[in-house]
C-alpha cells in the first residue's frame, strides 16, 4: 500500500512538471523520463547565433607567416544552450576554462605553415554521462580519469598526430594509452585548402565525449588559390555552422540513456543517439540577421547519429563550393543537401534572391536514416534567418570554376579491396555490435595501402542503416552505387564465408544504380554508404593537389583507421586499423 501511494504521488509530481517528455532514441527508465525537458516548451529562434572564438594557427612576423605553438585545454564547465534552459555541465575546448566554448574555438591555419597544438586534459575523474564497460573502451574502473585524444578529421599528417583511438591520455597525462607518443601534435597543413574539424577519438568513448561537447572547427586557407575566387569572405559573410542534437534534463544537464537496448549484454550502449533539440554553434534553434547578399556557410554535422537533409523553407537555392575538406571543380546548385554524421557541406546562399524577409533552414531526414521516424517540428527546424529589407552592393561572386585537382587515375590502381558492413543482433533482434569485414578493431590489420598509391574499394553495406564511412589520411571519389539483387542470398553467403569474391559479389551487385549528387563528386573523406548497395570508391593515399606521395613518413607511428562515423557504431566496434606501408 505504501509503495502504491508513493507511486501515485510520484506520478502526480510528474504531471505537475511543465518540462516532461519521453522523447529519445533510447527507452528511458521512468526516473529518466520524469527528468526530461519537454523541448516543445522551449521557444525557437530566441538566441542569436554565436560567433565562435577564433585561434590563428600561425603568427605573422614582419609580414611573413610563421609556425605557431599553443595549448588548448579540455575543461568541465557550464554552458547555456538556450535562454530558458538552466546552464548545462559540458566538456569544452578552449585556451582557458573561461574562454572554452561549445563548439571549441575555430582554428584557422595557413597552407604549408605548421601549427603545433598541445592538447591538455583538465577533466575530472568521473564522466558526466553514462558509459558502457562491456564495449571496447579506454575507460575502466582503474583508469582514474577520463581518457581523451584529439583527431583532426580530414587532416593529412603523421599518425602520431592523428589521434589514434589508443593514444588517449587522462588529466595531466597521468595515465596514457598503449599507442600514446607525444603531448604536442604537429599539423603541417601541407594539404589542399578546405574544411576540417577536431573532436575526441578515445577508444569506446567517442560518442560520450563528443556528446559532452568535445568538438571544434578547423580551416586551412590558401590565399593564392582562394582569393581569386572572390567567394564571400570575412567573419560576417563566411560562417562555420556546427550542427548537432541534444536532449536535456530539467536541471539543464545533457540526457543520455542509462539503459542499453540489450541490458543483459550491454548495460548502457544503444545503437543510435538522437536528441530533441537541434543545436547550431552551441545554441538551440538560433537566429541570425543577414543582409541581402551572398553568404558562405561551412556546415559540419557533429551529431552522434542524426542525418540532416537541409533546405530553406522559402525556396532559396544552395550553391555548393566544397564537400568535406576539398573544393569541388565547379559550383553545384541544389534545393536540398543530405549531410551524414561527420560530413561537411560548404555552400553559398544569396539572400538577395529571397522574396521574403524570413528564411528557415529546415531538415526532413528521417532518423535513423533512411527508414526511421519522420522529423517533427523540433527536429525539422534548424535555425532562422532574418533578412534585411534593404538591397546592398555585393562584390563577392560565384565563379564558373572553382579548384580542379588531378583526376583519379584508375590505370594506376594498385589494389582492390572489399569492405563489408555487418550488424549483429541478439535473440530479441536488437543490435549488439557492428563490424567491418567481420572483424573487431583489435584483430590484426588487413588494410595496408602503400604510401602514394591509389586503390579501389568496394564497400558492401549488408545492414539496414546508412553508414557514413570515414577514412583517416586517405581521400576518395565515389564512382558507382549499385543495388544488391537477391540481397538475402548474398548476405547468407557473406555471413558464412565473409569473402565477397567467393560469394560472387559481381553477380549480386547488378541492380539499379544511384547517381552521386554533383556536389559530392569531388574528393571526400566521408561518404554515406547506402543499405543494400555496393559503393565503389577510388582512394588516394597521397596529396590530391600534387598527385605526389606524402612529405612525411606515413608508415611509422601507431597508424590510422577507417570506420563508420555514427559514433555509437564506431564505439561498438565498427572501426578497423589502417596501416600504411612503403
């Protein structure tokens, strides 16, 4: 009786809360549900879009750019995601705790000017989010600190500075992972100009460390190439936009499920995380007042698992100039753009063409993508643009040609590889883990491309999800997307044999073909692998702007990796090592 009365009182208390919801990708426990903010009660478009702090990755001495060294820390602090939310405890990158931000400061580097960064872990012993000890993870009961390591996504540099998942370290470098080498990372910036981003990459903790806030933008500029293009430039007209989703509890803290979908196997791990609120540059559904002229937006999808299919509700066109870390050959216009987790899309919007004074950047990508739930009003809105009524002179332009790199020469291909994506389920048909080529990360390396080589990879997606595949160091072009016919038969063979050649993949990869969008035909480091399709890519393990091999020894050090960039998949354990050989 006393227990029944207590439950009734608890239910009554829940009804009195104005911020209560049960929306999440997880199936939260009742106590979690009672503490969740009802995001529909948060008014949209009330916070201004922030300008993120900027750090120049170089010094200028007597008019000449010089290499620069600095320290960026990871701090636990409070962050205000929305006007009506209490401050949220987060982990943030910054020069100091006071200056640390979500996302972290945008680092602007110069082509061929080395940037040296000492990443410092100032985080406390215990994590602010639940984590799962049953997946491969750097965090154990004896670690006595939160492991972190920074990966510069899209960077081309020595593997000691790549952020290997086992190169993690705890506060003050007290405990270090098995492949840890240096406190200071050296980014040579010898690659082509473009958009990168940095984020945590610690083994088994990527999803929780990024969810806590460890993300930031990095831009490599090349004035000799970019200035003649006359694209929109300057802090006002050239803006990085970092997108992600979060759910919150009523005390402002980030909500993440504490119970797994297979709790008897993984007490906490869930296959995808989805939040109710859409965050841009650290604010939920922000607004930005713009002039009637062209703007450039470098959009980074830093979500754990959410895809964004972005469009303007008033019909404004997106004119793409780059994808991931590289410019495309010529501008490509579209009404919508699909951006998977970790992908970067870079487009220009001409607000002078708007017939209205308001434009909403919206999203209609189902979640999980592509066959999940449709978006609602919360996840269907991203941010609001208030357009000035007055026309003005705009000296920026969209040129007919952008940057042309050497073609992918298939006659020089040295190796063909087959990469199969598997998902494994429990007896209740819930995912337990995911593998590439049926192997965990700790299995011996099987992908060993030669430095300076070109390879062809056939990526075979045997799951129901779209997986954004990210290759460290290498860049690739997508050549072909072909549907599998009699996919169940082929999957049965692959499950038994795990060999695409022996299973006669060429016989099954004979269905319909899907064209690559014009804005994604350039060099990329992430691509969305369609479920039930074989995607053919040509991978370049060298510089795309010179067609030469690397200026550093890519064969030494802890090596690189390739993985699905749905963070919950990457952590368990859809990632494989990549070792460059001579």
